[in-house]
C-alpha cells in the first residue's frame, strides 16, 4: 500500500566518506547517528572518530557530498544540534557524560554551545543548566544573496523558548564571526509549555501551555526577524493532563542518549499549504488492549477518535508498549501500527469513513517498517528511521489501489481507492485508462455508490482544487451525500469504532485581510454557454473519433448555461474575495472540463472497442461492441442526470443512433417514452432520410413522428418522401396560406377561370385559383416549408384522390 523510496542511508552515503578520512583500524564499529534534518534537506550527523574524538558532519542531498563541520577533542554525548542556513554557525547541546578530562567539563546536566565554523574559531556558551535544552536555527526564505544574521531557537525543559539574534561580520574577506558575542540579543517566545513542536516547512512553533488557560498555540516566524502568535486552540483537560507528565519535544532533532521509555500520550501537529491542519495524538498501545488514536481536523472544526480491536495473540507479557506512527502525506494522515494495521485517513474529506482506507494483515504491512522501529515524519513529507539511519520519501502504490477495485473488496474500500487515485495521485494516463476500463467492465451502479458519478465529480474536484484551494469546501467531490440514507457499508469499518466530536472554536490572530464582496452579476444563459464551448479543447477536432460538438443541442446548451449561472452565484456568495473575474474563470473552466472529461472517456472507450464511422449508419444492426458502447453511454447519461450535469452537445444524438441500432424497435420507443433517449432533430432527420420505406421502418418513422413536438414534426416530415407526409405538408400549406389576410376579400377569387394545370377537374381548379391569388398577396407564407407551391398541392391532391378511389396503391 505505502511504498518507501530510500533517499538517504548512513551506511551507504556517509560511512564510505568517513572511512576515506579516518584510519579504519582505529575506529572499530562505525555507527553514524542522525542528529537533525534541516529545512533544506541536509542531514546533520555525528560519529566517534579514530582518536576518541566526536565529529559532526553534514550530508548534502543535492550534491550527495559529506562535509566535516566540527570536531570535539573527546567523546561527547550530543543531544541536540542545528546548523544555520549559511553553514557558518553550529549550535550544539551536550549531555553530561565526561568525568574530569576534555576541553569541556560540564558541571551541569546540559551545556549548550554556539560555535563559529567558517572557519572554526570562537565558541560561546549559551546555557549551562540542569535540564534538557534543544536548539534549532531558523531557515527564513529571503531574496538577499548574503545574510549576515542568524536566528536561533533555544527550547528548555524548564518550559520556555528563547530566540537569539546573532549578528555576523566578515573579517579578512572570508572569516565569518559573531559580532559582539558576549551580548547577543534575545527574546522570549513562549513560556510555561508542556509540549513543543517545530515545523521547519512553515517556520512555525506549536506549543501547549496552561499559563492562562489550556491551549495549543502557534507562533509564526518571519524573515524580518519578527514573530507573532497567529493561532490558539482551546484544549480539553484529558488531553492536557496526558501530555503534562513530562515536557516533550517534537522535531527538535534526535537524542540518542535519552531514555526512550514512553508511557504517556504522543501528540503531533501537521499542516499543509492547502490549508489543512490536523492535531494527531495517541495513547500507548499494550499488546493485550485496543489501540486508540484521535485526529482533530482543526480546519473542519471536528475530531474523530478511533478504537481498533487488535488480534489477541500469545505475545509475552514483558513486551514494551508502543505508539502508532503518524505520517503526513498532505492529503492523508497515515496511522501505522506495525504488524497490525495501516489507516489512511483523508484529512480533506473526513466526513465519512468511506473516503479513508483501513487495511490490516498483509494489506497493511509496510516493507522496512517492522515493529520496534523508531520512525518519525520529517519536513517535505519524508520519513526518518532514526535508529537505522535511513530516510525515505513515501508514495501510494497505484497498482495496489487498482487491486482494491476488485469485486471481492468491500465497497467502502473500492470507493476510497477510487477517490485516492482520482484526487490524490498526480494525473497518469495509464492509471486513468485502467480506471475507465474498470468502469466499463463494471458499468452497472454499485449498491452503495455510483462509480461513474464518483469518477466525474472526483476528477472535476481535483482539476478545480488545483486552480484554487478555496474551492475545497464549495465544490462537490462525491455523490454519496445525495443519498437520503447512507448504506451501512459506507459508514462503518469492521473492528473499528469511530467517535466524532466537535472542536472548540479556534482563535485566529495575526494578519487577515478580506476583500470586499464583489457585486453579483449574472450573464445571459446563452452567453455562459458560448464561453464554455469556446474553452473546450477542440483544436484536435480532426483527430477525435467520437462525433460530438458538431451540432446545436439546445437542451444541453441550456443546461451548460444554467450550471455556470448557479455555480457562479454559489461562489460569489461564499468566495466573494476572489473577485468577479476569477470566479467567472473558475466556473467556466469547471463546466468546460466536465464536457472535456466526458468526451475523453468516450474517446478511450471508442478506441478500446475499435469502433469507426460506420456506427453512425442507422441502416445496419449494431454489433456487440456497439452495444457495449451504448451501455456505457447510457450509464453516463444516468449518472449525469442524477447530478443535474450537462453533457457535450451531440451526446443525445449519438446515444439515440446507437440505441436504434442496438435495441428492438418497441424497446427503443419505450426508452423514448420514459425520457431515457432524446429524439433530437439531427437524429430524426437522419432516420427519415437513411431508412427505406419498408413496413418495419415505415412503422418506426410514424411512431417517432407521433412523439415529436409539432414544430419539429412539421420540419422533419418534409425530409421523408412518403405520400402521407406529402399530404400533410399540402394540408398545412393550404391552412397556413388561407389564414393569411382573411380579412381581405378579393372578388377575383370568384373568377371561375380555368386552371392551366388541370382544366377538366373543376373543384381542384377552383382551389388552385384561390391559392394562386393568396400566394400573390402573401409574402413568405410558409418559410419552414421548402419547395411547396400550388403545383405541389395539386399533384398531392390528385394522388390522394387516386389512392382513395383505388386507382393507385400506396
């Protein structure tokens, strides 16, 4: 499920470099230890040198080179270490472990040093106290090429955090030293904390304090050396009491000398640039009890506590307690307990459990992460195995996700896997084709959800979300919420209990600018449609095989325009700060991408089934491939209808053509009567002209004409060369002509002069004379009827008379 890609290994990337500089015979067992991972990806590590020294080095992942930073003359216990961005200063905390010899003879529990290393020069003692001290340099993003100032955070176990401002100066052109090191500027950042975490990606400090009230606070550091508290979340007492037993440091480097026994609650905060913030905490897991962990979705104002029943094995009673590992993957929070389960929790769509994946047994196993590993999530969505000295990037295995779509999997897993591939994974044509093939092979809707609707909504959600993250809460991403009652299969996980709760309202501080709401302005429906169709990717029209966007489809054009209008109104109401132009672009693009998506699916299916232009010929019966295409298109129609979404112009015509080729006539007409197939003008016109007048085809044509609106019936009936339609055309022409200018009476109409056409047929002669006079008086009496005049009417009248008298067979 979760695939690890190694990007750093102390044995492969560091040891060979060290051995090139040290005498192998005097080293013994070489075990470099990772001390910290800085924001730029650099890994700071230490090792014991050949002459009993302690050395500190850095691995640069970009150049894959190792650099020696500093050497202590004797063996020291480095409990915390950080390197500034310019690699001119090194901050180190040493735990007391020497007795009598060495350059440093700490009489306190911890000695914190600030060392000049460009080149190695002065050393300043920052702290000498009887408590743990953690150090961390800030890594501000700045455009200045040369920065002669560094900022250092010093977090003490006594419950405070200080920021040191260190001004640097150049000497002799290359030496970088501290300016006035005896009087460094210092500010108090936080006090009375029981838990503190550093976030190097965002340069934020999170801490829990009870100075005023129990709360989780967030401090943001800026490049101009300023900082401010931007966020405060009130906490419940049970959480606070669990973390106040001892001060805890998160992401302040790795102390290989501290007692790793941990009986209390473990807590971590994860944020992402997209606006999600999750507070994750877990209680220690005993082998004979259940595992309990909580994810607080601060950006959604709710939390969920999960209790997982573990398999009761015959484990020894002296096994240590363990904690689930929290891993941040932007869209997901991974909760992993080795040898038991992997829970992939969707932190953007946390409403239902069916958008998260819970896997146990072999499905939930991660290679290289067995039990007993100390694994932490570090900046850049990386994973660090501290004891093994390895670092990984993480990715979800798309092949495994595709396996979860199989019919033997629970529907909740299938829905979660589908969403994961469509929304989280980067667009991949191969994966997309496999999903479309899966849909075509499982075209009927599942009991719990409609896979076609999910495909459309999830794909559009990903496209729109990438354009504007603010659309996260405003656009639909699933059709499940349209159901009146949710199936049990989507609301529960076997063996897992979920308890949701509402969070206290957070207090947002700092800079929050809000633009004035832009005025609402609604365009005409047709203008909306024109904008959408102009954005549809039609530049490769000659290479497209599915004939869409080639006709005026008024019904779909209206639906497109209405969708744009309603979506624009929705976004204007909730996201007015984006401005009218931005919102207009978003909604038009959303509708255009919907039409392109449907077209793209049809293109892939058309090519898969090897269909060609002969499909549009309605004189032949459809093949099994055409039936499969009709089935897929019909399901897409059902799915979009259920969501009130438009389809590309021409979709209804193509579906009706396939329907008349593949369905028996009576079934086809039932589909029409139930509104499942549309009798579009291009389809009916093709039917009237392409089909011959055999008895079966004649019956079908009459059945279709009876179902048409009057204005369309009059128009398409002219295209069918048949005596009855010709008679109808004549009658309509006469009726229309006689209704024009009825108030005008012309004495010429009483002229019984003979007609030049049929002089011996006096009744018809009289009618023809009247019509001729009306034609002269009326301009364009019937624009819709082409090639219709008095001569045509006379011919049709005589023909109908002959048929009635039995002189001519119909």
